């Protein structure tokens, strides 16, 4: 995440396999960084809100849209 001339720039990369997220609608509302990310391989889309609380605490909300299949070991 960074800002360029007041414009929020967000990139995302899956650290496990290097897949690059598609990120759109990034904006900063003065309190929260809001954006939508999609993982191309699964088409999972997530609306995200990130807010910094203090110097080392990040409060975030992820709202997935569509179906999410979790593979949980027994």
C-alpha cells in the first residue's frame, strides 16, 4: 500500500504461490483504506476495510462475496 499524489495504490500477492490479486476501487476516506480484491484462480472477491489504530495495530474487515470452499485437515 502507498499513496501517490493523494491516490491510494494497493497491490496484493499471495506469498504461497506468487499469484497477483486484481485490486480495484482503492480509496482512503480519511480514516480507512477501502478496496476490493479478486483472486484470479478462484474468482473469490473480497471487499476490504483497513484502519490503523495507533502505531502497531491494524483493524481490518474482509467481506467475501460468492462461495468460499475451505479445505480443513481432519
